[in-house]
C-alpha cells in the first residue's frame, strides 16, 4: 500500500464515512429488499454455496452471510462495521484491515474473492496485487462496480434519501476495470450486467431485469456490473493426462488409436470405455494391452445408455490431472492432442474445445445439414455464454480433473444430454472456467458407421437443451 498524505487523507475520509453509516446499514437493506434480492441472486449464481469466500469491503457482513460459505472471511477498514458484523454473524470471521494492505495468515486460500464497493477503494491495483498469496489456480475474483452512466441517478437517490448516502470516491468504466485487472496479471473470464430497474414494481421490474437487462443495447444501461476474473497462471511443470475414448463397435479403430496417441506430460493413460459393442471391440483392446505393455491402457464397461454416460465412466476412473475426450472414430486426428495439452497446461484456457469449422474438412467428414446446424448452434451458444464458441459438438474436449469434479453435479441440469457435449459446455460456463476454442482438422471416418444419425430429432433435442440453458444462464 502506497503511503502518501493525499492518499492517506482519502482513506481516512472513507473510513470515517463507513463508520458513520454503520447504524443505518441494516435499515437501508430492509428498505430495499428487491434490490438486494436481485443482487444476491446474481452473486449466488456465480459463487456456489459451501465455497471458501474472502469478501473485501465486507461492510456489516450481510452479503457474506447470504452466500453461505464453508469458510467466510470479511475484510473491512471501518472498526464500527467490523464490530457490527462480528456481533451479527459470529460464525464468520471479520478482520479490521484496509484491503490495500491485506495480511492474512500464511497458507490461507479461497475459492472466491469478492470485492465490493470498488468505488470506495483508493488504490484498487494494490488490492489486486495483494490477493496473490490467497488464490489457487481455480480461484475466481468477483468485482462489484457501478455503471458510470448511473452517477447522476445515484447522486439523486442519495439526495432524496432513497439510497444510503455514501459519496462514492471514484467511478471506474468497464475499460478502466479491465485494464487494472490486466495490469495486475488477471484475466476477465465473464461479466454480468444487472438491474435496469432497482425498484420492485410488479411485472415491470421482472421484464426489465430478467430480460431487457440481458439484451444488446439495453444491457449497457444496467446499474451494476459483476466482473469475474482469474489470476493468469504460471506453468509449474508437467502434468499427467488421461485420454478417454468412448467406443461402440469400433474394433477397426482401436489399434490406430493406441499407436497414434502421442505421449503427453509426465504420464499418459489411455482409457477405452466400451458401450456394449457387438463387434469384438473390447477383445481388441485387451490385445492392445498385451501388444503394447509400455502404454498404460485400461478398459472399462460403459452402461450402454448413451455416449455421455460412457464418457463419465472414463472420467470417474481417470487418474490423470488433465482429462481429454477422443472419439473412437478418429475423425479428429490423435496427433493434434498435444495442442490441447499445451493450451491447458500453460494456462491459456481451462476448458479447451475443439473446433472443426476452421480448417478445410477431409472428404464428406461433415454432411451439409450437420454443418448448417453446427453454425446455428455456434451463434446461439455464443449469445447464451457471452463468449465465442465455434463448434458445440466436436467430440474432443479437455478439462482439468479437479474442474470435472466441480462440474459433475451440474450434469443433467440443462436437460437430457445423450452426447455429453452440452453438459460440459454449460457446466464449464457455470463454473466460470476460461473457455478456449482450438481449431482441429476433421477427417472422414475410415471404419464403422457414424452414431450421429437422425439429424432433425437430434437437432430438436439440442435446441431444447440450449433454450433451457438460455433461461438458466442468460436469463437466470
């Protein structure tokens, strides 16, 4: 924290202001139930219950308690607010410190760091710099900031006593905030804009805040922005890899898969999940185990229900740090898997999705109507998730095993996914994983028959799932 008479004077003004408004805090919360309900609803969408949460500018602890953390630590430089918080929420921990000079015990780490009232922080860069010791690779930093366009209305609301007078110290534009995050080695993963109408007017508030606030143009006039960021990771060495190959009647592709999958990281295991094949696929896998003893090849029986359930069997039994899916038809060539390893191991992304729609395809690898459907769902998904996703149905997807464990409870939440692609995409977005598309070459199948038949029926299933996600993610 930089010490300077001018900056110290600003800090003291803010501290005194927060001390003075302490007795009014809970009353203002009671008087504005609709606003806080909408605000907490959006926070809870990002921060799951039972997480370890550090809340900077925690005020009297109301928000931290509402998040129901497994471990909740609030940091506030107003002694009166800290005293009030400790009295109201003794099951949580509150520390009287300036967030710019954050000093918690060594070894303490969190899943989420929530930074409220960024407009009341004199040196936000110092706060973001100070977070490093308390963050793990999966930690997400969530910043709550006002839209600068609301400055006159906020001033008016304070003057008319509709809002607790705070005389906010600074207003940060979206670009300012993103720039500060970049300067401190952080990367924006997602951002939500919320609350067009802060009053609970029947029907009108529902339409404005549930729908209009998420639409282009209108979203730029919302009151609040929730920015979700992550610390850019520093590669720490080699990782182990599990390549999961779901297969059904793919006997002619098994040996090719074994011989063509490159060694990656410090160890590569190859997991075949056989889904009740009738062409002797599992026997071929066992032969490969004997023929290539130097390779770590494993075989598990799938439930014979769907490709998705078959893949989860492989994921549940995998031992690698990184989980990869490779379809047994080998239409995505195994030789490109190291590109996925590099992308995730270096921290460029946490969910790496293959994209078959960039490079020219081999032969008739993807029929016309499949290509058309993929392009449609690409546009639809990009809108739902606020990020560009080129190919929603490429079978090659890569995640950390630790993140799979966090995503797994959400599988099925979006509808019945027979393939698993949508469960992974939507669940990765819900857990705020950094998504990265990786172009792959798509090769026409040389053995067996495609399992992706019934274009119209499957398209209808996908449309229902994505529309469900639209309301659960975009219009939540």
